[in-house]
C-alpha cells in the first residue's frame, strides 16, 4: 500500500518538473519532420503556434490539488498502519542499585554513629605515677577517646534489630559490642493523635526485646548518651549500673500518658568491676518501672516514675590460709606489748556463695518551653538500695559480715539559649555504705563515705555536633590523710568535649 502511494507521488512530482510541450506526448516519442516544399509552391514561413496560458495554468492547479490529495492519503495510510502495528518490545529496565541486605525485600536500614573526644585540662587526683597494684598510669590530664560508636538498626513490619559497636581509650584501647538485640513491636498508630505531638518518638503498645540492651531503670540510666546534657551520668548511676547495658529480655510500652517496662537480666552490666557482662550465678535480676509522660499545660511537659530491681549478687570463694601473727598498737605508744599481739588463725577454703540485693528509685522531670529562647528542664532522681554497688565500692556483704546500704540523690537544671547554646548545673550525692566504720585505735567510729559532685556545663550546639565545657567540683570520700586516717579529698576536674552524632 505504501509503495503504491509513493510511486503515485513520485509520478506527480515528475509531471510538475516536465516542460509544458511535453504534456502532448509520451516520454521517448520523436516529432515528425515537416514535408519538403515543392517547386510549384513556394514555402511559406513557419509561424509559431499560439501559446495557451489559460489552459497551462488550469492543468498546473489540477496537478497541485492532486498532489495534496495524494499526500493526505499517504499520511492517512501511515496513521492506520501505526495504529494496527504491534507494540515494540519494552526496553530492559535498569538494574536495581545494590542493597544493604541483598535478596531481602522490605527491610529499612538505618546507620548511626557517635564520636566523643575529651581533653582533660584539670584533675586534682592526677599523678605522674604508676599504680603499684594494677600497673595503670595515674595521669588523667590527657586526650581521651570517650566513645566511638557505630550502630545499625533494621526494621521490617513488626520486627526490628539493633547492633552497635563501641571503641574507647578510657583505660586502654578497647573495642567491643555494647548493644545488640532483636525485637517485635505492637505499634500504636494513634500515638500522635492521643498525645497531640506528632514530632515525638512513637511509644508502642508493647515491644519485646531480647539481647544486650540498656537497663530499664529510672530516666538517667536509660537516657541515650547523645541526648544527655552533661558529660557522664551521676556517681550513683555509674556505681550501681556501670555502663548501663546488660543482657536479658524486656517488655515495654505505653498507652496514652502511661509508661511501663519489665525485664529479666543477668545482673552483671558492662562496666562493672568484676564480671563485665558474664553472669557468675544462675539467678536473674528482675526489674520494673511504671511512669507517666504527659503535658500538664501548654508548653509544659511532666515525666515521672518509680523503678525497682531485685536479684542476687555473687561472693567469690577463698583459698585456704595459714596462721598469721600481727601487732596492733592499741595504745599508740610505738612499743610492742604482748597484749597488742594478735594471732589470726588460718582458715580452710570456702565455697562461693550468693547474697540478696535490691534497689528502688523515683524520678521526675519538668520541661518548660520558652518561646524564642529554649527549653528549661528540671530533673530529680533518688535511689535507695542494699548491696547494689557493682562498679565503685563493690558490695560484698559475705566478706564484710554485714549488709551495705546505698543512698543516692541527684538534681539538675538546664536552660536552652536559642537552638545554638545550652547551660546547666547538677548536684549529686552518693553514699556506697551508710553503715561504714573506721578503726581509730581500738575503737570503731562511724565513717561518712559520701561522694558529692557539683557540676557546671556550657554547650555550643550546631547539629549534628556539640562542644561542651564542664567543671566538676568533686569530693572523694575514699581519701586518706597523711596520718592514715580517712579523709575527704578534693578532686576537681575541668574537661572539654567535642561530639559529633549522626
């Protein structure tokens, strides 16, 4: 069909380009010569045939009209064939980009990290010496990589998982797993409507997690390091919960303004002085917290809760000992007298054993948003427990022969100054043994072993980084005077920290 139409068009174009005299003959014909003149008749001069301009113009117009008609028919044929022709095969789609989890669809991966580097400019307890007991350097005025963390979080439907690595040079270069858990969540799709705050982190109805995770006690222990306004947690929190991570299983969630959490854990948190995440006994620590989180007025948020933990600690057994002769100068005259000689009888080996321990706490926080300035935050937390110190003055009532009672309190206030600055102050006290005594000659006298810290902090904020300057007025109750008696010594510290979180 197309070939015929093209041929007709070509023929018409050929006609238009041919001279006017050729219209009377076919191509290739030869014109006959005129007859020769005879003698009887003189030749008459040739006369040019008359031109016919009217007929030629009419023929030209007819050909142009025919050409336009043929072109229109050709375009109609092309359109008809294009509509009936089969569709061309689809071009191959580009290969998908490489996935973090190849072969597993629907998984959302999130990568995050935290880097904190400290420069300790002042530390009154710092010495240019080596500890004879541990061999550790006693100099604390140095650069410290406090935290270098990299975390991966994955979610698919109601399942989730987190894995985090941590490196630091607090005592020596160390690299370890600090968090890793699996979870299943029953989400609350109406959380933003119920609270009126779509910008807040959604609290599920119920979430179950198992693995290495933060210990769900109070607010200070479970608060992420990147959100804390001060360099470290209070003395009480660090003494009883170490680095705040432990292995176990947890259920937590909330409904409207209520919050709850229950957990069963090993009871040997990372950062403690003895077992560092390795549970020495088969007993689990049981933890629970119940609290509220609600807006009591426009721009005023109130959070509060009570927490508790109970479990068993571990006392390591001892090897057998021999008899030992000792002298104690009871009358302090410097002369050995027979009444001052004492024999310590040798003892057989003793097996390891467990002891009961518990801790209760209460916390409260008020956040007031001040327009064009920033948030004002007032926080308070108290602790009261028995045999719960696991990192500072480690509790061992079996070796001591009595229980050790712990008390702690902390109060802090912070004020945001535009989105680019924050100032804060905190005061905390911690007594690891409220019934401690000290020997003064032949007498035992009460001993106050309270640690107290007054902290002032200033931070410059520029997301995702912070620059923090903090001065701690610390009183260390474990000191000794020159005569060997117990004394509270000053241990002020001034630290600069550079932080980047992503």
